[in-house]
């Protein structure tokens, strides 16, 4: 187990770093954002458009979309971390969750990578890091992050031509979907209106409906529909073959994936569908467990 850095040592490191760097919050509508984009592009990271897309998705006037680290001597940006903020309902108040992504530091200053998130460590913010590079994983553990494991299960939809009378009315227009949702689901959908989120509402003859939200990604040349939100799991399990076929035909994909937070949830998919799973290690601070919405508000959507 990695040894955790104590608070006193962090304070000492921060004091040293503060003499060399300034930290600056980044907001979408400020001119400084263009400087940050230029810095990211100059690092030749792939895929660049994924990073910029995440920054636009996490744009919220109440929160920064990232933190930049500026060398005091050269006045140049030498590091950046993206911050995707969201609110999670708690028992007594909403919990602020920040997914940190696109953690980029120029090689000569990587000793101070931790400084980019130093302001968050002593605040009432739950931090998540779902896709850190290998060199940062040990640092996260030292900073007090806990490691969680989840499974991403990939279904090869071999039932694409499975014939059965379609019992669902299909809605794809956002206005039509919103008009057919109750208030709670409307509030959910309003957070994911960007075109990157693929929305689908299915409604049966009895008025029961299911809202599906996902994204389309490409892995090794294959299009994958990432199934990120299912509003009615009971209805989904009862009609899964039909629903998966509708997803495949609507979005022109053969491969569908879903993240599973515990082993019990994945059992249904493994029992019914040919596929394979991939284990992902996630890192979290000031949070006891991961929810589906934490994934939906993170870089795992891409």
C-alpha cells in the first residue's frame, strides 16, 4: 500500500510550489480559455477533440472547467487539469462532485503535478479521477484517494435481426421526449441536452416508458453505444432484446457497453448476452461510493 502524504507535508510542498507557480481557474467564456486550448494542443495529446469537448460539457458559470498552473518566471502555462463539476443529492444537502480529467503537466515540472488539485484537497468537494495515467495513480493514493474497481461489459448484439413485434413508440426529438416525461426525469434530461448525449424514449401501449441516455464512442475502429442511463431497469430487463435492437438500429451500432458498479448488476447481462468485460480502476476522495450519475458526469462518457 502506498504511504499517504500527511497534511503537514502537503502544506510544506504547497508552500514550495507557491513560490514557483500561480494557479488560475479557467472558465469557458474568458479569453484565457483560448490560451489553455493552445497549451493542450501543443502537447500533441490524442484525441485532442475529446479533451475540448469535455471542457465545453463541464462549462458552468458557477464552477471552473479547469485549473491552469503558470510558471511565475516565464509567465507561461506549464500544467492543466480539467474539472467536471456536478451535484449529487445527499441526505441533508447536495454533494459537490468534481471529476478531474486531462491532467497535463510539462515533463520538467511533473514533480509538482499534485499542486493543480491542492486547493480542492481541503474543501468539501468529492473528487473523482477515472482515467489517470499510470504515473499519477500512486500520487492519487498518497493524496488520500481510495481505489474502486468497476466493470465495463461489452455486448455483441447478435440479436440484431431478432424479430418480434415492436411494442414501443419511439421518441427521439428532445421536445417530444420532455413532454412525455414526469418532472423528475425531465430534470435529469435537462442536464444532458448536448448533442454528444444520445437520447431515446420508449413508451409502451400501457403508458409505461423508459428513458435511455448514452454516447457513441469508437474503439479500435468499432462504433460502441455506451449505455449510461436507464430510467426503468425493470422494464428494460423485461424487454431487453427488443430495446437493444432498437438502440442498434437507431444508432447503427452492433456493440453496446454498460458500466457496472457491483457484481450483482452485471449478472443479468452476462447470463443473457454474449460479450466480454473490462475492469477499470477508479480513484475517489471524500466519497464513500460511486453512483451512475458520477459516471454520466465524467470523462468515461467518451
